[in-house]
C-alpha cells in the first residue's frame, strides 16, 4: 500500500483529472494497438489495409505518448499526443460516416456519435490545458501586453 501511495503522490495535480486523462489515453492506445494486430474488417475493407494500419498506428502512438505525459504533467509533449489522437479520431469519424452514407444496411450513427463525443468533450478540454502552458498549467498565460 505504501508503494501505491508513493506512486500516486508522483501523479500531477489534480491527480484524479490526470489519471482520468491517462486512462482515456491508455484505452485509445490499447484499441489502436489491437487494431494493428486485428483490424476491424469493415473499416479495413472501406479504406484499405495500409490506411487502416496508418490510422491505428497514429491512434496507438498518440495514446502511448499521452499516458505518461498526462500522469506526470509533461505538457509540451502531451500536445503531440492530443494532436495525434484528435487526428486519428477525426479520420475514423469520417470513415464511419462515409460507411453510413455508402451502406444500404446497418446503422453506424451510434458509433459516429461516440467518436464525435470523445473528440468534442475530451480533447478540446485537454488541448486548452496544455497549449500555452507547456510546463505548468497553473502558470499565468503569456499575453501580448507582458
């Protein structure tokens, strides 16, 4: 228990927020990694295997960078993770919407809405936190008048 407390004390404040973001990054990393090994067949068919590998690789890379940077507050590097994950999810959303439009059967709108929700709810908030305060998010913003 002492080791868990020591590890928890190293997580950037506010710890619950940092851990929540790291958990989202870990889930996206895991999904991207698994898609590299076992690509979803409908998406793979719709965009082709090289594009599917690229999409999954971008997602896995963003998640892998995001987990430690969210936990330890390496804000300058987390911007890369936010950008990669947002790019991968945006491309995936376009693919899912295209498959919905192009299909005569099936419903992919629930999947599209979930992807859209993650893009809109999670990543703008995280981007706002890391974009202008690369080392400390509590540091005052630099303005033109300073």
